[in-house]
């Protein structure tokens, strides 16, 4: 009788036997001998071994993994803007205020129409820099120089301090 060895890692998708659901962060199992993970709340996610992306089969959304954290890869400006707004809200509730937003270079064209720009009748010296939600914007370095920017979407620079007025209510101007 011939016995053959089965390599267990080859029985699972590229991210291993289980992952955190990108929606609810619950640990979800891989379905063996497939490229699929199954969340009881959010349904099936398929891992693409060629691109390293995780696709939500019901919504078409996709994520990439960086330092054990899932980052949604946006295809529409409202998605990235909403994510930034949620992060600003979270900072505010934790007693921080954001001082600048650094957005991944790959979103420059997608989000440029939504940035606040200076107008000729304004004399503010800081109004020359584009802003989002009243915060100065900077775009990330090239992903060749800093590979994290190929996956992550943005970073917020912050400082400790309560805001007198909550400025981030302008979600979809």
C-alpha cells in the first residue's frame, strides 16, 4: 500500500487556516482545499494567491494585508473619504485632534476633485495647500521607497488636545 504525504499548509488559502474578518474582526476559518474563508456574519471571502487580495464575494470589495491588519482597497472617492472621516471621529473621541492627513499616492486622482482648494479672494497663506475636512493633505512617498503605501490608504498625524469645535462634520460636501 502506497502512502503519500499531504502538506497541510497546501490545503489552505494563502493567508493560512484562519484570518480576522475585515468587517467584524472575528476569527474566521478557511475552507480546506479552496481559496475561501467563511464568516458566519458576512459570508464568503476569496483569497487570490496571485494578487494577495481578499475579495468579499457578496459586495465585490477587496482588502490587502499589511502588518496583520486588513486595508480595504477603494475604487471610489466616497469610500476613502468615509474611512478618513471615521478615523477622525475616533481620534476626537479619544481626546486627539488630527493635524494632517497623508493619503496614499494611488488615490491622488480619485480624491483630487474633493479637496478644498484656495480661491483668489482668500488671503490665507495656509489656504494654498489642499485640504480635506479642513486638514492639510499630503500624498505619500512612492511605494518603491516605502512599500506600506502600496497597501495602506492613509495616516493621520495627531496631537493631544480637546477641540473647541468639532470640525469634521462635513462628510460629503
